[in-house]
C-alpha cells in the first residue's frame, strides 16, 4: 500500500528530520518495520537508502520504534510507539531528576526563610540596645517586611497612650485589613487612643469602609483628606515608622524629626473630614474630591497623576474631569483651569473638617451675588463658593484688576498733589 509522502520538513519536529518523520508515518500505517521492508519504505516515501538508515537510528533513539521479540531465524522487527509513550520512556529519567532538584530547592528556601525569621526575631533586641546606647535618638533601617512586621507587633503591644496612622491609597488589600483588624481592636480595648488619616477615596471602597466602621465603633478616630502622606505610624510620640524607598521601613526615634512628623500629622488632622456614614457625608466628600481634581487640573497635572495622588482609579478620575468640564462650560482641560482660576475655585477652599451644613451655620446666609461689573475691566463678577472672603464681598474680578485699580488711584493721588497750589 502506497503512503503519500507529504512534506516531512513541514512537520517541524525538534530532533527529527524530514526523512525520519516520513519513515515514522510509513511504519504507523504498516504497523511494523523490518530490515527487509526498510528499502520498500524508502522507495514509497521518496528517500534514499542512506537517509532511511539514518532515519531509523533517529527513531530508535527517540523511542518512537520498539523492538518486538522474534522467534527462530526471523529478523529484527520494530513496531511504532505513540509520541506520548515515547516521551514518557525518553524523558522519565530527566523529569525525575528535575523533580528531585525542585524539591531540594524548596527545602533550601524553607531553611533560608527559617534562618531569616530567627534573625528577624532579634530586631527588637538590637533596637532596644541601640536606644540605650544612643538616648538622644536614632534612625534605623528595617530591611524587609518580616522585620517590619515583627517590630510593629512589638511596639504596638508595648504602646501606652496613642497610635497615629497615615495611609495613602484609595483601597487596601483585604488580606491586610483582615490581619490588622484583631490587632487594632485589641489596642482599642486596652484604652489606647488611635487616630488614622485616610484618603477620601477609601469611603467608596466597600472592604475599607467596613473595616473603618468597625474601628470607629470600637472607639477609633478616623478622618479623611484628598491627599495624605505615604504610610506612617507614630507610637506614643516617641517612635515612627516610615516606608523606605530601598524596601522595608525606617524606624525613627530622633526627637527633632519626630516633632516635625507630629506637626505635619496634626496639621492634616485639623484639616481633615471626620469619618461619617450616610448620603450627606458621601456627597460632601465627593464635592471635596472634585475640587481637588480641579486644583490639580489648573496646575497642569495629567489624569493618571491626579488619580494616583488622590487614590482613585483612572476611570473614576476621567469621569470626574468630564463632569467638571461640563459644569464649567469648558471645552478643554486648559480652559477649565483658566475658568476655575478666574472664579476663585482653586484658591478658596471650604475647610475639609467641616461639613457643608456646618459651614452654612458658621458663615450665616450668603450675601446676594454682586450684580455690578468689575470697576477695572467691566467684566462680570464671579460668585465665590462659600460666600465672601473675610466677611467682605469681592470688589474686582481678579488680582490683576485689583492691582490695576490700585495703580490708577495712586497715579490720580500723585497728580492731585502736583496740581494743588
């Protein structure tokens, strides 16, 4: 029976040339191969006797042909073997060796990890000795997350009065929240005061919001800002942990630097919005986020930078930008920034610690918008959000018009003095 030769080279089997593929196909069709039928196979597949002999050796080396037992004076016979069976026979020894090497590597990794953990357990001892040797304060570098975690557990357990936390990001990993919750609840149960600063965007992330509500119910104080410092933890106003760019964290006990970090935290805390639930609180925070986006737009930041700084997704940021452009009647980001600057939307912010209702109660009823135009340029007067500044309505539409009017008054006063006898 003739077998179509086909294109053996097109099979592209690594380690087998075209002649070997053709001979293998012929053997599969005819169920076996012998020395006597090798010449016939070569003739039917279009290869010469030399190529056929070399192809036979390749197939035997690849375990694609298996020798059959023969009786009496019969010659050697081979039957074809499936590629899967050939691979199992050919590669089983190498696969077993690789598995043994992988197990050895896993054992070495476990041993290295155990040694790292045992050495990291000495970190509190080292730091306490350093504090005793340098009572004026130190700055130490913790090399990895294992050392940071061990030290954090140590200092939290020994805390006496207060823990301050600043966390950057619009959402936190669920695993990290699950790990931190029992530790934080135990801290609050001991009567330790806990104040945390999050970003506004965390109010719209369900796992983070649930975590925050559990902490608030247990006595923690949480406030939010459009932007906060990178992650920072201050314990008893005597020790601070800051992330290190090279990995791990910096442990700070230096008094002056600690004082600076405390001042920065207290400033942000005073300007932050208390964590609350309900549609009114969410609306106020959403407006504050939009105003922060507007400020960053006016400064020329791109959407991805704004999203990263405010801890929101790029998609959410672009949706807010589109809404701001529409509300301002702007056709481009640049035009929106110009309009916002002219209307004073990027210069005078409502304090973030007060809700819109509280601002209205403190400021009282807003005066009616000024109907007359700007005395310097004749343009329309903007209505400032939140009422007049410092209790007085604006007299000019922009700082440049105010400066121009001041120069005119100065020039008229000078000319009047020169004309008087």
